[in-house]
C-alpha cells in the first residue's frame, strides 16, 4: 500500500497562474482533507470531504476549490495563485471522522512569486 | 478558536519526562495529537473523545479534561526518537463532532538530547 500520495512534490508558480494539487489514497478511506502549513502557524484546514460526494469548507478556504473525484482522489485547485498561498500543502485521509486517525501524505511545497 | 499549546518549546535529556498542554476557549468534542519531524508529514499519536474513549499508541498517554476544555500529552522516559513538533488538533462540539474538522495549535517543539 502506498498510503496517501501527492503530486507534485514541489511547484513554483507566478502570481495569477492556476494549478491543481492531486491527492490519492489506497486505504479505502471515507474522509479526506487538505491542509496548509506555514512557519509558526501549525496546520490549517482548507477543505475536507467527510465522504464521497460531499465537501465542506475548513478554516481557510478562500482562494481554493476542491473536487472529490471519487472515493480515492481529492484535488485542490488554486485558480489565481497569490504570494500569500506560498506554503506546504498536506493531504490526509481517515477511515471515518470520529475516533479515526488521519494519515498524511508527504506534502507539496508551493512557492508563488 | 485556535487552541493554545504550552510550552512552545522544551529541551530534554534522554530519560526525562515532559508534559505538553493544549487548551481551548470552546467546548471540545475531541482532541487529536500528532508528531511531526522536520521535513516530514505529521504522524498520529492519540485521539481523546468526549466521554472518555481513547485511541492511541501504547507508549503514549494523554488526558482530556472536558470541563476545563484542555488536554495534556505525557511523554515519559523520553528517547531521542521523541524529538519533533507536537500538535494538538481540536474538534469543537458539545453534543457531537464536526466530521473531522480539526483546528490545530501552533505546535510544541520538543528536542531530546543524549
């Protein structure tokens, strides 16, 4: 099992460009999440999907959109990148949403110039 | 709404104990603890659910005081491998959770020296 995979690992964008971060899990998990991590800020939830077919906003959703393509895949799109979106992005998944641990992917380091 | 973790950083010698605290101003449904090593993804340690249910690794212990809206993580007989940043993630709710919508604290950096 690969667990949670993310592509790409690194990306540099110019302000105004768009891109999609891909996330896939092979653990048959129901719930998936997107976080961003900035120095000194901890992890902040952008969007989550409690189950296939549903998505909800987290703490910092502005400037992002998500798609739960199927049970395995959950993508994050930046329509018009801004320097404030420079961050490390983590995708995570869990079997459910109560007493279930979240498994994190390796992260994508995004720089917007 | 972000929970407050204390201390922000702690340095230990191998074999020493440490306590990391996480407190919230809102009623909590659950508290999740994760450890992250530099340049790596966070790794699950423990979940504490309102009502007393827990799930976690055998060598890690934690408490959840629902009335005080705070949780503590206890690291005993620390090893070099315990080094990293510890995050608590809180799920708000009085009667139920929020489907995994966690708000994380800023982290506590733990360094264990030989």
